[in-house]
């Protein structure tokens, strides 16, 4: 039983070949294809409006130098949002429940923000490691603490996204299993459990959207510190 609960987080395989790459590329089929017209239908209009709204929200805390990252941040937001929402469908696999994938997204982008700061404003970036007015005896300890907090940022990004999505999927499977098991024994309790499951599913849709937004928003804030 315990194994079956966690089997949903195992990458599906076909002839021994992991299909995680296919599940990551599938959301691109939902994006509008190129056409000689700006807007082809209502779906593309809605998608363009959503992408425009996401771009405005992500670029608000950034200055003009940070607008060069607009394409990367917006693409990452759309990518995570689509994968998280598609992962809530039955019999689907959610790649963002894998810590290795989330770390592969978080670490290079975090490192890029750090290298950008070291290249453009070396003294300011290093100054973040030591707050102004720090007493002399506390300087070594504060430098160590600030360096540690800086280095665990990509880990926090990856773990936060993985933990929230994994917990939500486990809760949905546990409650759905209980609802099915109680259907023949206690129908009233089963109906109540199903109602809770529907409410939890709505909550998980919100969590999937919020976690994608928080992931990219924190990256934009890290970028703002270094430009």
C-alpha cells in the first residue's frame, strides 16, 4: 500500500526508456502555433493576456537592466505553471515532483544571478554578506551565516516546489482511496470524503499556480539584488 502511494512519483518508462522528457515537452503542444495573424482564436487571446499579465508581475520589481531576463522568467513561469496543472489530471506524471528536476532549474538560474552581480557590481554583491554597522566581533559569524543563507537558496527553491506538490498529490490519493474504500461500507461518509476531495483538488490547483509563481518571483528578487 505504501509503495503504491509513491509509485505516482516514479517516472514512467517505455521499453526501459524514461518518459520524463516527453512529459516535459508535452505542454508545448498547448501553446499557440505561429500564424500570419497576431490573434487567431479566443484561446490564443486568453493565452496572450495571461502571458502579458505574468510578464508585468515578474518585471515589476526589476529595473531596466533586469528586463533582459523577461523571456527567461516568463518562459519558466509558463513552463512550470503548465506542468503543475497538467499533473493534476488523472493518470498523468508531474515532473516537478522530482527534486532533481527542480534543482536543475533552480541552481543554474541562481548561479547566473550571482555571476551577473559579481560581474556588474562586485563590491555591492560582496557587501550583502556583511550588513552595515556590524560590530567587529560579529563580523566572522555574520559573514558565515550570510554565505550559508546565500548558498542554500537554490536548495530552498527546489525543495519548496517539490514538497508542496508531493504533499498535495499524496493527500489527493489518500482521500480518494479512502472514499472508494468507504463507498460500500459507509456511503454517507464516502460522500462527505468525496466532497472534501473536490475542495482539496480546487486547493491544489491554486497551490500549483502559486508555487510556480513563487519559484519565478524569488528568482527575480535574487536577480534584483545583483543588478
